[in-house]
C-alpha cells in the first residue's frame, strides 16, 4: 500500500476544540505554534487498532490513557468524549486496517487550555509484513535503574507521553544497522520493552513478560494476549528476565496494537529459530488484539 | 505584564513552510495533526532572548541548534534561513523583552518533510522577578549514570530535543512543594543542570559549572558568562560537583537565556545566604546574556 503524499487517505478528528468531536480536514493545519505537545512533548497518546470499522481493546487503552494523564497532572480526560470521537472515526474511516491515535496535550502556552485530537492512518506494508517475517532486534541500554520510577516520579516512567524522541532515535539506530527493532535493557541488564511494543517470551508452555514495576509501560496487547492464553490453558507470568533468558527461550515476540505481533528472528546477531509453538502464540496474539 | 489570552501579543513565523520565512497569524493554526513534533516530541528547539529589537548570543544558539539536529539525524538546518527568520522576528516584534523560540521538527508523518517555526512571547513577571528574588530549589534524581551519553547515543543527551515532558514534570513537582526550580543529579550524586538552565557556582573567586561530558546540555548563557568573567579576571572551570559542594560554595545560580540568572536562595530546605560576590556575578551574567 502506498500512501498518497497529500494525506488524503488520513482522517483527523478535533476532539476537544469544539462543542463535540468533529472531523477536521487532514490537509488543513489544526495545532497552534505554541501547543505544548509540539514545543515540549508535554502530553500523552495511545495508538489503537482500527479494523473493519471496529476499534479493538478500547477499554484497556482508555484506562492507560487516564492513568497517563494523572501521572502528568493533566486534567482528567473525558473518556466518554474520547470514546465518541473514536466511534466517529470508526464510522467515517470505513474498512481496512488502520492505526488510530489519540493525542491529549497540555495545550497552548498562551491559553492554558488542553488540546486533544485523533488521527487515523492506514497500516503500512512494512508493519503488515513484520507479522509474518518477524524482526531482527538489537538490545539497547535505556539508562535507567529498575527503581527509578519509585524514586523519581517526574521521570514519568509508565506514562505514555509524547516525549518519544529517544525511542525514535533507538529505532533509527537499529535501522542504520540493518535491523528492525530494539529491546531496551535496564542498567542492571534486565529486559524492559521495545520503543513501541511489549516483550513476550514463550518457554516450556508458559508465557512471560517483564514486570511492570521494572519501569515499563503496561502493555495493552500483552494484557489481552495473556488473558486469552490463560483461557487456552497457558500459564502466564510477569518475570524479571535477562538477555540469556531470551536466547534460551522457545521464542520471543514484540507485541503492540497495530503490528499485533512480530517474532524476534535475530537478537544481537544471534538467530532465534522458529519454535513449534510459534503458530499458536501468533494466532492467539492476533485473536487477542483483533478479535 | 498580563498577556491577553488570545495570543495577540505573540508573534509566529513560519520558517520552512514557504519560499522564505514569513509572519503567520498567531491565532491561526500552523501545524498539522500528524506533525512528529506534536505526536512524538521528535525535533529540537532553542530559546533566545529578544531585547530591544536585538537577539542575543545568536551564534552560540545556532551552533547548538546544528549540533542537536545532527544528533537526531535531522536534515542539516539552513542556518542562514533561521537567522533571516530571527531578523524578521526582531524587526516585527519591536521593543521590550521577549522569549524567541526556534522549533525544528522531523515534520509530518504523511509527507516526511521537516517543519520549522519560530515564536516570540513577552517575558512573564515571574521570570523577571526571579532575577532579583532568586529561586528556591530542590534536587531531583535524573536517573542517568554519568556515562550514559557515551554508551547510548539514542538517549540524545546533549541534544535540546522537544521531548521535555520529564523536565516539565520535575518543575511541576517543585511548584507543588512551594519551590521554584530543580537541579538534577546523576545516579552518582553529581550535580548536572536545571530542567531549563545551567548551574553556576562561585567559590573562592572562581566560577564553576558541571562538565558537559557528564551528560548535560552545553549552556549558551553559561558559556557567555564564563567568557566575560575571564576577561574580568575570574578563573572559570568545568568541575564535577556534589550537593555538599553547592552548600559550601559562596553562591549558586541558575543561568539561562531569558531568565538570565536566578540565585539559588534555598537548596533542599537549606538557606544559601547572599554572598558578597553576588552583585558582581549577577551583573556579569546580565551583561553576558543581554549586552
């Protein structure tokens, strides 16, 4: 799929700018030059999967959105309004797979009023193909100790903020090396998360993911997958893991709302062969995130 | 000074959107909903002092702007164009003191073209009064080890990125405690910098500031002040310091382009009395940043 460069296949909804959410021309500017989202990365977001006119996992995203807002001392978001905007987006965009993003900003410096908007964009080829070909991954030090979130609430660990420049830089560093993605490690060498995904490990018939209190974002897709896997008889657990744990596991995946799942086929140059359980794990992830 | 809430005392210049920089109505939206500045904090900025129609320290800001862009793999900024936009802003805004901000974004997701703009806003009362009353400060762990910038270039330490949510959160945490500002410490307890300022210490007739390779932003105002202080017979030095070093010094200041200097009158609850050298240091800072 090639996107037209004029943004015509995109959809924008102004969520907080009027009496109610309304469709905004994607080819008309929406934000003022002094919006704190744009000049300070001061706000939060969520990315949801929109598929065949339905938005998936919306309650988990609403919960995390509200929690992120609280961590940033933003006014509590009106979740019904965000839900209404999301429904409007789903009706307007129609079929196909798309990434639907909520953005909630502290607003204009000159007015102090929060801004909020929603964008929808078709899912790109690279993302769709990663579901079947998997991803080559490098580990990267994030530079935090595990206990930072307890000691320094201003580090905003666990909030999905708009300040993603370092996450984007880590992804660029991977691409420069001919790789696809990154798994962050803590100072202690613990596995954390990807820049835009959660880490899932299958080993001995169980699924594992790093503990949220290690200073990571609680994953909506990870939570969905674990709920479904337990129904199917898998045991699931949050567990502190290191790189050797990943290398000796049956399989490692990165899960997220839009890419759904991408198996890690290579980690720091070591090949990770496709395990017998791969088809089942990937099917469960797909059902959990899109079903 | 009370700003009108409609932004009418503000100035916006669209730097990269047309054939040349042009004034943009501050009450008209400028940015598209998918600008990576607004949805990922993916870009850089500089804040300069505009005073009586003149912009100060512009070469130091241009140099840091170019370096920040390189660290983020942004296309090299056309510094002549940013200079021309700045000249246009200075001519258009007229007299008084104002904060002039350059913002350079990776641009719209849907086009991949960078965006760049400039805003000017009058300096607020709170900032002006801090020059004479000083600031009460708390220290805050930033959560990085000193060597993070060497090991993890994707942490973007030393680049002035738009991803400032954690800096803003630290300032909010200070205000909640009835304080004015923050000094970040490394994991090792070394003094680093403020969220939007450099730390300057006077002790025994010398001026000190933390070393840039400790993972801080090189300060344009700090560099200006040190250059002038050396002409006036002060010795100046980059030096690793801890909180006890600050408490036992003659004086501690936070310096930045728009607030210029604010003496730290209280650090973590300990009063720091005004030293004999204060008038001279503050006068030098003012001349260095505005002269």
